[in-house]
């Protein structure tokens, strides 16, 4: 059962990510991105990272996607003009992709620690909000405070950047 | 062997594949908006690798790192899109190859 879930999610993730890169309409791209992010949240659940799966859906698929869609709406971005990309680029991308897929199946088994298997439910835990919170508010509390400052700076920066120039 | 039990290697391979796709998007696309979406893919690939390694090694710390990565990514998207809107106001375009003022 576990391999089945993994393969469905893996194929879905790769297909939606490739669609994001391939399609030209920005709204289609945004939909592809949201599908990829939700599939990633499902992969987090297969890795027993439940809190992160929830955060992924709320922050990425929620807040970040709304930002993207607002900017698409605001800028009224048109479809990119259809152009024939140079053959060198297409051949290069296909070659690198093919070599990567073939190479990954060969390289990954060379490292013994990648052969570890762990069934769902056998993880040591650490995926729940309580356990993450304990770490976050004890050993990582300085980083947590720094993140708060970072978000404040980002908010102020966005407001300053988006302000209309008062002199013009 | 590939289609048997799911190992840590499967997750790492999927993560590197996702990273490659995102990198292709950053290199090949011209629209700044799509480039930023591809950057999100890159960050997600890193997140997936971190969570997978953390779970298979029995460590909760990588998940805290992913938590911070998600926070920083949210700040990055907000700032990046604000810069995008500011550029669009001045240049009336978001195509990366039209913004060549600094090239010489």
C-alpha cells in the first residue's frame, strides 16, 4: 500500500511541476503550483510530518498562492508570446533530464544509508505540533524570535516598496 | 528493486528531480512571475529532502528547519512580488529579458 501511495504522489508531483514550467498562461501556472504544493503536503503526511503538512497547506497553498493570484490579477499578465525556443535548449533540457533520471537510479543505491526502509507508523514521532513546539520554544527560541523580526522587516519593506512616490 | 519497498533513496531522488524541474523553470522561462513560482519549487524540493532524511534518521530537528524555510519563503514571496509590482509600474513589463538596463 505504501509504495502505491508514494508512486501516485511522486508522479503527480513531477507532472504538475513540469506543467508549471511548460504552460504559458500565468493562471494555469498558478493552478499547477497549487496542485504541486498540495501533493507535497500529502508527501509530508507519508513522512509522518503532520504539522508541516498542515503548515504547507495553510501558508503555501493558502497565503502564498493568494499573493501570486493577486499579482496576476493586478498586473493583468498576458500569455507569453509563443516563440520557438532554440533547438539547442530543447535538446539540452531533454539530455540533462534523461541523464538525471537514469543517473539517479544508479547513483542513489551507491549510498548505503539511502537503502533504509521505515514503515508508516514506525517513525520516532516528532511530527506533531506539540513535539515541534517543544523544540521551537526551547533550543530554537532565538531563531524563532529572529523569524518574527524577519517577518516584521519584510512587512515594512513591502509597504515601502508598494507606496506611490509622494513627489510624483 | 526500484518498485519494491519505499526507501529514503526514493524520496531523495524525487526531491532532486523536483529541484531539476524548478531549475529548468528558472533558466528557461522569461516571465519573472513564473521564475518566482519555480523558485518555490526549488525550496519545496529542499524541504522534501530535509523531512525525508529527518524521518529516516529519527531526528525531529530537520522539521524545525523546514518550518523556518517555509516562513522565510513566505517573506521572500511577499518582497519579491512587491519588487515585481514596482518594476511593472516603471517598465510596464515583467519579462526578464526586457530588463537589461544594467547590462553592458
